[in-house]
C-alpha cells in the first residue's frame, strides 16, 4: 500500500521536474545570433591555436 503511494508521489515529482526543465530551457533559450557568434569564436580560437603550434 505504501509502495503505491511512494510510486505515485515520485512519478509526480519526476513529471514536475521535467516540466520545470522544459519551461526553463524555453525561457532562457539563446538566440540564433548568439549561437552562431559563439561557434565562430570557437572556430577562430582553434585556428589561432593551430597557427601558434
């Protein structure tokens, strides 16, 4: 009996945690411009590091 209660409680907590994670990612989503800029900076850093070797 108590196992069923714990199972339902933990399932409820898991669902709430997943929903919170999804909403958090939607709210704090980086813009496409920021993603492209970060990728370009990373690639440029890798090229510069290779030139220094």
